[in-house]
C-alpha cells in the first residue's frame, strides 16, 4: 500500500485517503485534563512513545461520478513535515482544478492551511467551499482571541477571507452533493462538523477532530488543549462514536496514525475501541 495515498470503493464511490504529512505533539497537548503519569501508563501499555504523539494529517477525496469532492485542505507549509496533499492528489491523477467541492470541517491550521498557493490565491480554483456558519462567525469575531491562540486566529482569517465569495455557510444538517453531507459536532471548535459519505448500504464517517487519538475512544472524557468548549466536545465525541459503532460505518480518524487513518469503532465497556483496517478492496 502507498503510504501517502489509499484508494478504495464505497459502494459506487471512489474514495481516496490522502496524506498531508504528520506532526509530533507533546502528550500533554492531547490529554490536557489527565495526570501525566496516567497518560504515560496508557501510552506504554500500547507500546507507544511517552515523550511525543505522532498525529497523521489525512484528508479525503471522493469521486462521485458527477462531483469531485475534497474534505479538508491540509496544513500547507505549516511545518517541514506537512504540505503533502497537493502532491499526493496529483500523484493520484487529480489536479487541483478538477476539484469542484471543498468541505471544511473546521478552520484550525491543519485543515485550512493549504487553502492558498504561494501567491495567496486559492489552490482549488474551480471549487465551491462549504463551512458551518457558526465556524465562520467564530473565527471572524473578536471572541476568537479569548478561546483560541492568536496564531490560530490569524491562520483561519488569512485562509478564509480569500474564499469568502466562493463560500457557502451551512446552519443545518445538509447533503452538499448526493451521498455527501455534514453532521454538526461542536466543541473542538464552535462549528466543527463530521462528514458523512454514503452509497447504497455503505457508510463512511470522516470524524475530523471529534476524536484526535484512539486513546480518546477508550477515555472519551480526556480532552486536548485545542478543544475550545470541552463539555460540548465530549458530548459530540460520545454521540459520533455511538453513531459509528451502531451503524458499523467505516471511519476516517483524520489524525489517527498510521496512515490511512481508516478503520471501525466498536463499543467496549464505558468507551469504545479503534479497529484499524486490515485491508479492504483496493482498486
């Protein structure tokens, strides 16, 4: 399997998991409300390093036949280890101009940092963009500075403003193109959404940052420093994980390592477990 591009069929839809790279984070950033010793113990039990957590940056491309849809735009050149999305799209035979629909799950840097090219122009020149209305209102308000870092606000505004005239703001669950819709999942940010993809009886949930790491499935009350409203984030996490487990949907946990961040969620006691895929029909 290509370590940066993975293609499979979901019913009649061609789905591509595409890597934008990865980054290492201090464990305390992802599990901010938990004693350090408890986090280190949980990481050791799983054979993971205790000094850093590697987070994949996995975006989604869907070819419906009539539409070419990109979900999230990657981090761009946020660090030397990110900014791979455009290359991996092209390696899969997809040019930026082919994309006609872009769904933005939320406006954190890892999701909108790749919006513009080096000249400050939108990379996806023929696309219509979709964002939850509350997300736009948050990042363009002064209230954002009290709940997010100055850097996060600056990056959101710098990448959203140039696409303002191409942007459709959503305020209810909606099907954006046939088979692709959004479900509100606020808390990580005020207007964070999950993308639901369906074809026939098959369903895929791109949960974005509803869950940042598989440990959050087992411990759904653990929160990161990036959750602007932790109580709402926990409620959304439980609702979306219940939905994923009950429906048996394929799940893309955008930041789950290793790539392609694809698997299933199953109920386990008071929490859930992550079951990474072991190979599904590639084409």
